[in-house]
C-alpha cells in the first residue's frame, strides 16, 4: 500500500514538472493575436478598402501591439518561433 502511494505521488510530481516546463506564454500569444489584427487592418488600408475610422483604429492597434510586444523585442528568431508554435 505504501509503495503504491509513493508511486502515485512520484507520478503526480513528475506530471506537474513536465507540464510546468512546457507552459504556453499567454502574453506572447496575446502579442501574436494583436500583431495579426494589425496585419489584417494594414492590408485593408494598403488595398484602399479602409475607412477613416479603420486608419484611426490601426494607429491605436499599433500602439497597443507595441506595448504588448515590447518584452519580446530582444528575443532571437529561433526562440520567437518556438513561442509562436506553443501558441497553436
């Protein structure tokens, strides 16, 4: 009985460690979503299908994205790709 209890505790701790080692960076995922919004609206503006309101919204989105993504500006490309994959 004691051996079974020890195994279950060990498996629980091991699972906890594995899950915590591969956590998704939610702030980065939010940054990616905001970047996608900016890209989508930018494309609309470039294709001359945007309204004045779209242009104003785009400026606000860019400011918001820059603040949200600031922490990731010094991260190299490989790490960014890994973070991006974790968001999927």
